[in-house]
């Protein structure tokens, strides 16, 4: 298999013309990769959790690029054209959001808050407003609406998924791609 990309947490390999294999690494990063380390078994856990969540979301009507879990550390996915955005949904003030606005960590937000950031390690994944996304041609208006609708739907589903297991979902980040013009998680 041809290696296409190696990032902080995973390696992507071309498997077929329309499929990729994702290998989950044991490396851990924080603060936009300024802090690094290795956690033995992290890749196995990330693959298991990611695969389970993709299957759960697919079962509830969310279209994803996930095809199957192929080994302890690997999954097979559809090859998509990446939208260079990260979509964050927050239920409580935490992390960078709490620091940015001087809000006490853990403060509940009155309603879920959606933010976009530009997917760029070199720029530190800066926040970006919808108008800038459109002006820079990073996504079309219909795609932005699909990103928002899907993110809110995923938020509802995951909040319930974790609550059933005694956990509270504070925030999460999603990335999307397109296959034949359709936006996929």
C-alpha cells in the first residue's frame, strides 16, 4: 500500500482507487502538537472507539466515510475530497473556548455553540467565520449548511450515546469530506 499522508495521530494508505486504510498511531499531541508523547495502545483504543462511533452514527442515518474496521489499529474508509475545516460543537465552556473568553471551565452554555476553524497545522487551526469560508472558496453555502446540520445531529446523537454510559459530552470536533458532491463525515 502506498503511504499518502502521515499526521499526528494517524497514517493514511491508498488501498484501492476509492478506498484508504487508516492506521492509528500511539503518538499523542496537545496544544496543536507543541506537546508530544507516546501512549502505548492509544492507536488500538482510538480505532475501536472511532469504529464504534462511526457504526453508531451510520445506524442513525449520518452518512460517513467509514467502511469497516480491518484490524486492531486499522479501518477502511472511502476516499473523499477533504473540506479544509474543523467543525466544533460545544455544550460547556472548556479548553481554548474558556480561555479565549475568560469563562470558568465547565460553565454550561445556554445552547450548543458551533465554531469553525481552518484546518491548518501551520496556522494553528485558527477560528474562521462562515463569510470567510465562503469568500475563500473553502466550501459552498449549501455545504456549510450541511456541515452545520450534520454537526448538530451528531451532537444530539453523541450526547445521548455518552449519557447512556454515564458520561457527559462537553465538546467535540468533526471533519468532513465530499464524495461525488455529497458531504460525508
